[in-house]
C-alpha cells in the first residue's frame, strides 16, 4: 500500500476538482481577456473562481490577483512594496521561519540595496511573539511578513495580534496563509492582514496556480514584477491560466465547506500516529508547540536516527525531512535551527503531514514502517560507530 503523508509539501488533486477542470481543459477555447464570446465564457469561469478563492479568506473577489504560485505572490508583495517604498520607510521585517520564497527574497532585496531587512526571532515553540514584533517595528518599517502557519512544524502564529503591532507604526502586514487556509478558518479582516498569499496545490487543487489577496488600499502600494498586457489590475501580466483558476476556485470552495470536519478527523489520526510512535519507540520528541499546531502536522525527532535514512527506508510511506523547497540540502532545517533545535537534532527530525485522503489503514501502515525504519537505522548507526 502506498501511503502519502506529505500534504504540506503538495496535496493530491481532489477528483472533484479534476472533474470541474476537465471541461475547461477540453473545451475552454479563447483568451479570457478577449471580447468575443469565447473569451467572455473563459472570463466568466475565472470570475466565479475568484469568488470562491475570495470567500475562502473573507475577501472581495475584485482584490484577488491570480499568480502561478504562492511563491510568486510572496515575491510580488516583498519586491512590489520595496520598489514603491517611501525613502523614510526602508525597512522590511520577516520572521526567521518564513518559507524560502520570503526569506530568500528578503535577502535578495537587502543584497540589491532595495531594502534594509531584519529577521524576527521565534520562540522555542516556533511561533512569533507579538511583543517581539512590537519591540522591533518603528516608523521606518514599511512591511512585516509573518506566516499564519509553518509548513515544517505546523505551528501557528497569532497574526491578528502581530498585525496590530505592525499597524500601530503605520506599516503594512503580509501573511503567507498557504498552509493554514485549508485547515482552519481564516478571515482577512479578523487577521488584519493587508496582503495574504495562497496556493492551489496545498488545498487539493492543481499545481501552478496561486493568489495574492489584498485590500484596495494595499494593492495600490505594489509595483509589478511582470510587465506586458496589464493583466491582474496591471500587477501581473500574462494570459490567465483558466483551467488552473477554475480548479483553484473549486478547491477553495470545497476547503471552506469541509475544513472544520476534516480538521477534527485528521487531528485524531495525527494524534494516534504520534502516540503510537512514542509508545513503540524510545527517544521520540515533538518539535514545536503542540498546543499551537495545525491539526494535520507533526514534526518528530527520533534520537539516534538520521532522518534522511529513516525516510528512505520507510518507502512506500512518503514523509518529509523538512520543507519541500529545501529538500536535498545538506544543511539542517533552517526552521528548526531558528527555534533553537541543535543541528544534530534537526538532522533527526521528520515531518508527518496528513490530509483529506489519509485513512486509518494509512496510519497503521505508517506506524509500522516508521518503527521498522527507525530501529533499523539506529542499529546500523551503532554498528558503524
């Protein structure tokens, strides 16, 4: 049995989403920007998708900018704000555990002299303390970026409280909610976010489509990264990926409708997995504050067992040793190190992320495969030392 427990890396496409996309893929003729009937039909499909995507976060559909990914959305916010920032607001702050598309973009902006960048430390539990933000922000800060939930640990942040501190000095607040929105309720107004980034393939939608959602005022603060036909309110030129948008919209509709019941079911499976592994193996530790986790995620350290070796020996059970965007790196997880986890412990840590199609039998298989792999790697490590 193949068992997929890497939903935070990319989730499987829901057959219901594929069913909705299929007519557009086969019969969707025309550019959505064209005025003829074919173009108008495509535009209507995209418009409906925007409505569903906006509803997922309680936003206005006219404020949804479609992108190729959450990575592009994150780049559009950081680079777009930096390019238009007033001279007296040169600083950008990002949390130390952001996705690479935020961290690396911030570092690039600093290297290019386009912004002065600061990194917000996190607690040992892996979350950002609002008071830490309050101590760092000042009237020279233009933008602060803090994610709603971390992809590696599942730890969530008190984004509304953080946003209050950011807005108190007149700065903009960006929240990468990619991992959060399909698993817990998120509302743009409640979160007090000026910008929110989303991705289709993290909510059982298609790859290759994401969104940046803002307010009317915040979107005016951006400069485009891609120039051309002036699509997406002039901020993201390029003919619309209509089938991708339709799929993203349907995935958003399903996520909004089912996430609450799904969260309860998946959390039960996750907790059973963690409890069983702690019972059957010694030296099992949870990384991150368990009280603040997403319902589908557990990041576990197995003492004395290299995570890459364990993951390799768990096949056909799929897990991750870090965020998907850092796979293959010889460095330990940047997220775990930022939390104060030692390099040695970080190299022994595995992320289990469950989702919509995870079943009890999958968990049974994962428990067995994990125990076998950890015991094997521990023995091999001892014999080679």
